[in-house]
C-alpha cells in the first residue's frame, strides 16, 4: 500500500475502510455516489498504490488490499459519467493504473 513501513494493523484499517465505502456505495447508490467519488479523488494515490502492488507483491494481505481497491473502483464505474464530471483527474488516473495492471498481469 504505502510502503513497507506501514504496519499490518493500518493496512487492515485501510482495507476495512475500502470495504465500508464499497458497501455504502452499493447499498445507497445515488444517495452516496458524490461522497464515494470524493473519497476516490482524495485517496487516488493510495488506491493506485493498492492496485499497482499486484505487479510485484503476491502476499495474501496485498491481494486482499488490491481486491478491495478494484472492487471499489468497479462499483464507481456504474457512475462513470458523474465521476468524470466531478473529478476527471482521479477517474483518468485510476483507469490508467487499472489498464496498466491488466496489461502487465495478463
């Protein structure tokens, strides 16, 4: 996620936070999409790091973090038009990281 100096406890908190935001987005949908887009924009660099670690690290905790980040971004893709209008930079950045990982991993 943020590097090797981050403890596993904080990684667990980060993963649970992503799971929470994903669940809220899926259950509340349009009532929560603005907050979810803002979360993605604020944490864009960390989400990209979570996704990109798939290229180099394959430990179970790393895979769980990557899965959580990809699941959150996938949930946001239902609202891609709103996401592009609200935070174009985070939308483009996260999609390019996803495309890069797919291209390298498969």
